[in-house]
C-alpha cells in the first residue's frame, strides 16, 4: 500500500516584462500562455496553478509592480516540475525568455514544500522569494539547483 502524500512542491517565478502584454513584442508569449498552461494542467505530478478569471495569472500583481508577472504552481515533487519545465512548449518558451523579459538581478524563482492540498497565496510566495534572496537556499525557500527534501 502506498503511503499518503504529506508534502507537495510549491513554486513561484516572476519576470519583468520588456514591453506591455498587448505589444507586438510580447504577442508570441501571450499566444503561448494557453497552450503552455494546458500542458502544465495535463502534466504528470501537476497539482495546481495560480490563475485569475482569464485562465492565467498575467493580471495578478506581485510585489506591487505592474511590470512583474507571476507564475505559481504546486507539483508532486521536483522531478515532476523539472519534467514539465524542460520539455515541450514550456522549454520552447523558456528559450525565448530574453525576447520578452528584462533580466532580474535577484532570485526570480523560489521553491518550498507545502502540506498536501495547500494552495499558496501571492503574499506567502513573495515572502518565500524574499527569504531566498536574503538568506540563500534553505529548507524554507530553495532552488532546483540547491533543493531540500520535504520534512
């Protein structure tokens, strides 16, 4: 008998827009949102993603900055997240990120373990990202490169 899932992996990543979402520069990015999100929703190990009424999170503000967009999701584990991130349409979009976003000097992605079924809020995720920026990877907030096991 399989043991019950106790923890799931939450992630936040933010990006600074290089142009307005309705600009020609970001047209391919915006056109790719729905198919990439559909791939995520169908991915093995996917649990949840932040979205507004529009089906994505582009109109949800993070850190009080209208030029930042946020992506938050919950996954079974780091392996499931990596399998989605580095394949298919998401990988294609990842390769084009410099066309659409301005580099952020500080950490723009943070991971942390949540109790199974918990859906993080934007303020909770902002707190994890700030912690990672101030303290580096810890069990409270970490990266894919410097992951920590669920406790």
